[in-house]
């Protein structure tokens, strides 16, 4: 098959699958899910053939779409290292999650719709990745947001799910506005939205001629606002923990290779441009470091397994952006890929536990003895968790080393601290599940979510094959993805990858192991109290649990003023415009009545007035003419 | 098709519908509906023929037909189309057709209803075709006047008040227009009402243009729902019966914007340029203001009504941007595209709400919940319209907004950014409605709602199809619009 | 007998008619007043015609028109007055105030 047809098949298959499932088969669940999984398989095969078959940069396959003014806007598929690797990862992880969902969503009444939206999501994300112009990327960026809206709000009868979906959409929309303005400015500045063209323009050191540095800073900052929204960085990260209201496979999809990854991918896509905006990169670096630490503190105290993972996503995205901001395209991109594997794995494990135990609560899972009943899943969980924590020789270790190695010293300290917290909270989670302690203090705590998230009772094997197979596949990925770094670098045309020496790596290794040990002391060892050190300072514990009160602050600072202003507008509308219009109408009416009074109804008065007027007219006209005629 | 008078034929479709409706006895409702549907379908076919026959490479006004009407005053029946009117003709025909189908279940005074509706559409077609200013105004009034009986007789919720308010507002507009149009005639020498000749006469000094333009802009703008003269539109939408809301928001409001473009901006370019910043500010306020007011409404139709104010603000912003810098047609392209997209989208909105209202006689958002599971197809129609309203890519209005915003940022950066930020609030009010009514816990009262039948899904499916078609392939419409931009 | 005398005569008749129309309540009397005014105008025409006009026929044609109109007007007015009387049993103008604003 030719490259073009492969690329087209890869992108069209999920769209067709989604359309068929949504319009024709949303009640025929088996057909719908079958179609969607088949379309996912097509994407995986096609993207793999592209990745391994094409071998080098094919460039963009484009067609004219329409034009803005006189500038043609092209629609195309861009095939280079960055898109092909990412595309293959997205397709693979999506397929894993689709297969997993076959079992996970088996009892849900709306699963035809669920699979349709999954495919829609896959289509949007794949198309986003392979986009050859920023406009096209923006379109699919928006569609990714839309699909995630439907998926987060999948259990739409739960008000909390609807609210979470709404929040996710609006928060990311705030970022999108920034991206949109940035896009327009970029278009005005460079006259093109073509990604390869823009990358060529900003490939060298220094700015292209005729472009002011301030302009590029502005554009980069605006684009970065979009990234903040999508990749859930401070201060627009608050939608992400709430997005856990969706079914677990959705969380796995959203948090690994899609949705949140879109923001980071955009930065890698325009890394050349960003590198020309030093000020913005400085900001990006510190926002990323801050976000990584902030979200780690929240993860330390969360009781809901999915929330722990959600916070860890935010912090890992922070790591990726750190690497990119520090100038290392490779580090950020590498971590994006490895993270996709281990985070998808962790969520799928979480889903398996939740499915089995019927609760999201870590302590409840531990007490139910889930770890003993689900040995393979538990092993996978430990692999994924270790990869996340940066334990040596698993996937996360290599990419995280690359990032930390690329950072300037100040940020490095922050990143190391975040890495310590990551190891700590990851193993806190693992130990709580694997080594439950019935006598612990934690018994007094109420479970975070007592009921199962979709309210169904499940019977059957604890580890059905459809769920286990993706988990094992991803576990292999999470363990091994770290070893393809050189190959990725080659694909990205990075000639020389600096591998940090053992002395440079040492602090991060030590920190990670320290975190694990710390978690062991507090949660893992026999007779551990299973309460974190944070709980010794209750105010801090509350602060972390309430997520630094950011939701409350936003509510006061943004939501309420908007609502207030809307009320003001309504007041203006009803009291001002409506009453004003009514007042004008009434005034006219009253005025009419006043004038009408002069119409007494007495005929002789009318006739008399008429005669007087006619006479007066005659006299005036007569005099005027008479002056001449004599 | 050579010398077949296609425009006159299109214009006669609603006239034929009117005639046939008047001839069929009122008790024979089904025959009236069928006749109207046929005539409407015919007009869709004709509109498609015009679309195909219009030569994009040449541009300008085509398919000219001239018949003297009142030779003493230089008034002719002079019809022709350019790219903009081709697009709007298509819109009108589509909304007419789907509107007739939507009212298939109407039982009260069927005859009178369809007669008025046909008269309205007749006027609308006339406006889009006329190149004679007098005829333009004539058809304009023909289109506007049937609104009063249509709302006052078949409406709901304070219908007489709304009908009167609407009529008074529109009359205010006409009162501004009429002297403005007569002044055009007089200043240009009093020989002809021909738009093209008047525009090319060069008879208007800069001062005259600056003086006259606001008459035309505000006069037409009232019908386009321009802030701060939008008050009639939400109330009117709410009170009107479904198909009238569809026609009203879908087509009638476009007449106003079209008038601004066709007469105001064509004849008085310097006046338009002088006033563009002022009116662009008003348009932007309209965009944001409409979104904010819509955020707190509880009636479905009020939400849509204010969203129309917001969306028409985008049209007006685009037009003003174009008036400011004509070398860049993106503003005009976007404005016309938005007229089309908003027309189809809002027709779909009202049609979906009308379907729910017909069964429940309730439009309070708070009284609904989980409609997606109760009436999945009908709700998905509403959701599609809502997504289009948010400017989600893949639907027609995304492109329209994109073009307007691009043009706006280049010409009026601050306004452009404010308008784009308005998207956040648009998302907020749209999602609020979706979250409250379409999603959320079911309301047990409406468990027995019937979903759309195959027959009644047809008009809505057509509208969805059109939105998607132009959402994925915007060039289809952009080429058409653009061929006009150079011509005028 | 000069033109002036005739004009003064016509003026007097016209004023009498005007007084009837404006001052009296009875509809019949008002109608008579209108007839008087019309006749005064006729006299004016005849007089001016006789003394000044080169072609005598012009004024006479106008007067014939006036007579014809007066007859028609009287017929219509009387029928209106009759129907007013049937409705209200009165022909006083004081009772006819329905057009009051």
C-alpha cells in the first residue's frame, strides 16, 4: 500500500467506525463495539506500517482546502518522526483501551454510544497528531475537547459527571481562546499556518528577518495558554481531577496518550518557535515545576485511586514541559511516549481493581484483598508504579533522567523534589492496596467513594482476558519503552543524545529510592500506621485535600463575578431595554391621548378651524402674490 | 438554461404557494400543507439551480431580469444575484422547506398560517434578488409585516405584546430607512432607483455619506438584532410558533444584515468606513452581552433568542470589519457564512425545541433533565445545534467565526480579542442548557415523551446535513461568497 | 349697479351661511347654511363673469356645476340627517360627539 492510502486509512477508519456506531448501531452494542475495535486495529496496523515502513520523513501530503483572503489553507497529513511515533502510540493505546472496554463496559446500557465516542476521540486525536497545518491542528484540538466532553459526561444522569464534563470543556476553552488568538497572530506574522513551513522558518538560531522578538514572545505565550488549558497546568489544571467522573477507560485514554498529551505535543511540534521566545520558556519552566510539585502534594493525600493517578498525570505533564522549556525536545518527547504507556497501564489496573472491588477508595481496595485475588494485575500495577516513580531501568526512569539532566540548577532542585514526592505517593498507593492494614488509623476515615462508579454489580472472573491482555501488553511497554530512546532520537533527527553519566543520574535515583523507602516506612512495613507524614500537620493535610482551595478561589474570583455580571446584564435587559422600550411605547401612547383631547368631537369647531386656516392661507398667499400682481 | 427567468421563477414559488393556499378550502388542511411543501421543495430546487448556474469565475451580478414597474419614477422590477444572494437564497429555500415540514402537525387555522408564511418568504426572496432600491424596500416590508399576525395569532407567551413590540421596533427601523432610501434617490439625481447606477453615480460627497449611513445601518440593523435595538428579537422568538421562529431567526434577521451590505455599504462606502469603528464596538458588545444574558435564562427559547443576538453580532462585526478595510474580504466572507450557518443552526434549534414543546407545553430548562435518554434523536438534534452554536469545528459556523475573528483581529485587535473571549461565555451558556435539560437526572414527568418519527426527523436531518456539509467543506460556500466580494 | 355691490351682496349671503354653519345646532339649518354659502359663491362667479370675463360662458359653466353639486350634496346630507334622526331621535349637532378623541 502506498503511504498516502495508509495514512488516509489510518485517519478515516476511526471516523467511519464512530459514525456507524453512533448513527446506526448505538443500540446494537456488539456490532458497535466490534466496528470500533476493528477500526482501532486498522489504525494501529496502518500507523505501524507507516512508522516502520516509511522510515524517513515523508513530509506532508496536502490538498487545498480553502483560502483566507488570498492565502490558501491546506489540509494535509504530515508524516515525520514526531507525528509517526506519536500517532503509532496513540493508536496502540487507544486499541488497548478499546479492547479493555469490551469487558469493562460489558454491563453498561449505553456502551454503543461509549464506543462511538471512543472512536470519535481516537479520530480527533490521531488527526490532531498528523495535522500538517496549525489551523487543522486547532480544529482537531477542539474536537478532542468535544469528544472528551462526551466521554467525561458519559454517565450523563449523574449531575457530578455533567458538571465535570462542563468544567473540563470550559476550562480548556479558556486555553483555546489563547491558542486561537495566537494562531491568528502567527498567521498574520508569518503568513502561513503550515507546520513544516513554520518549523523551517524558526529552525535556525535567531529570529527570521522582519519578525519582532516581542511578537514571537506574544505568540508563544498565547499558544502556551492553550497548552496550559489542555495539558492541565497551573492555573488551569482544576478540570482534570474532576474529569475522573468518566468511566475508567476514558480516564486512561484522556491521561495517557490523548487529550492532555495534545498540549505537550503542540509544544514539541512548535519547539523551534518556542525556543525563540526565551521569556515565555522561562515562564513555562517555572509553571511546569510549580505544577509538578503542587499536584504531587495533592496526590499524597488523595484517597481515591483514580484521583491519585490524575494528580500524577498533571505532575508528569509538568515534567514534560520542564524538559521542553529547558530546551530539550528529546527529553520532553521521550517522556511523553513513556508516560503514555505507564499511565495508561496504571489506569487500566485501577479500572480492574475498581471493577472488582466496586469502589475507588484505596483503603477499601486493600481491605477487600484485591491484590491477592488479582495477582497479574497487581504485578502490572507495581511495574507501572515503579515506572512512574522513576525506579531504575523501567521506562519512566530513562525519560525522567533526560529531563532532569537538561534542567538548570534551580529548576532541577524543584524537579527532584517533585520526583521524590512522586515516588512517595505512588508507593503509598501501591502499599495501601497490596499491604492492607486492618487496624490502621485509616479505618476511621470514610471511604471516598463507597459505591461503584457506574452502580452495577459485577460477577465473573476477577481478571477477564479482555482486560488482562491490554494490561500485560502495556506492562511490557512500561517496562521496555525506556530502551527505545536512541531510536526515537534518531527518528526526531537528534544526532547526539547526551546520556547523563552515573554521577549525574545518582541524585534522581537516590531521591526515587528514598521516596519508596519513606512510603515503605509509613505504609508498607508490618504494623505501619498507614498515615502519611502530612497528616501530622492537619492544616496542611486539609490544604492538600482541598486541592489548595483553588476551586473555591476560582469560584469566588471568576465564577461568581461572571454570574453576577450575567445577572447585571439580565437586569439591564429587563429593566433597561425592555422597560425602556415599553416606556417609549407608553409615552407615545400617552402623548397621543393628550393630542387627542383637542379633538372635542364638536363638528362646528372643526369646520371653523378649517375655515380659519384656509382663510389665513389664502390671505398669506394672496399678499405674497399680490405684491407682484398689484 | 439560457433565458429561463430563474429568479422570477424562484420568487413565484412562494407566490404560487400563497395562491394555492388561498384557493384550497380551509378545512382541507393536509392539501394546504402538501401544496406548500411542494412549492417549498420547488424553491429549493430552483435555489440549487441558481447555485449551479451562477458563474463564480465571472462574479458580480448575474441572471439579470428587468421589467419596468413605475417608469415615471424610474422604478423597475430589476432582479439579479451575486454570490451573497445566491447563498442566502439557498438558506431561505431550505428554511422554508424545513419550516413547512416542521409545522406538519399544525391544526389551528392552517390556511391563514401558511398564507402568511408564504407571503413572508415571497418578500424575503424579493429582497435578496432586488437591485432596485424601491423594489427592495417594497419586498422588505412584505417580508416584515406578516410577522405580526403570525405571532399574535399562533404564538404563545405574551403573544400580543411580543407581536406589537416586534412590529413597533421594525417600524422604527423602516421609519429610519424610508427617508434614507429616498435621500439616496434624490441625491443621486432623482432619475433612477437602480442600485448599481446609484452606487456608481458618485453623487454622494463624504459628508452626505456620513450623514446618511446611520439611517440605513440602524434602520436595517434593527432587523438584524443589532445591540442596543435587539429587544424585539428574543421576545419575538419566544412568542412565535416554531416555524415562524425558524424563519424569523433563520432568515428574517439576515435581511437586515443583507440590507446593510447591499445598500448601505455598497452605495455609501465612505460613510460605512467612517462609522465602522462605532458600529463594530456595538456589534462586539452585542456578542458578549447576548452571551451573558443567555447564561441566566430559564426558557429554552430565550436562550436561543439571546444567542441569536450574540451570533448576529458576529455577522455585524464581520461586515464592519470589511467596511473598514475592503481589500481583505475575510470579514465579508465570514459575515455571510455566519448568516448562512446561523440561519440553519438556529432553525435547527427552534425546530428541536418546538418538538419538545409541542408535547410538553413547557419550555423551562429547569423542568427537564436527561432528555437524551428520553428522546435520544430529538435531543441529539438539539445537541448538534448547540455544538454548532459553540463554534465547534466540523460544523459550518466554526469557519464563519474563524474568518470574522481573523479579520477582526487584523483591523480592530481589541474588539477581536473581546469577541473571541466571548466564545468562553458562549460555551458556558450552551453547556448550561445541555447540562440541565439534555443531561442530568431524568425528570419522571416526561418519561412518556415520544421521540421523533421518521417523517418529522426529515427536516431536522436536512439541517444537520447542511451544517456538517459546510462544516467539512467550507470552500463550497466560500468560493460562492468570495465571487461577490470583488464584484461590489 | 357695479361689481362692488354684487360682491358685497354675495359676501353678506356668505356670512349668513357661515353663521348658520358655525353657530346653529340644528343639522337642517346647517345644511341650509351650506347651501347659502354655495349660492354666494355662485353669485360671485356670475358677477365677476358679467363684468370682467371676456368669455361669458366660463363663469356660467362653473355655476351650473355648483348647482349640480349642491343638489347632490343636499340629497346625501339629507339622507345622512335622516339616518341620524332614526338612530338618535334628534338632529341636534350637540349630540354628535362620537369622534371625540
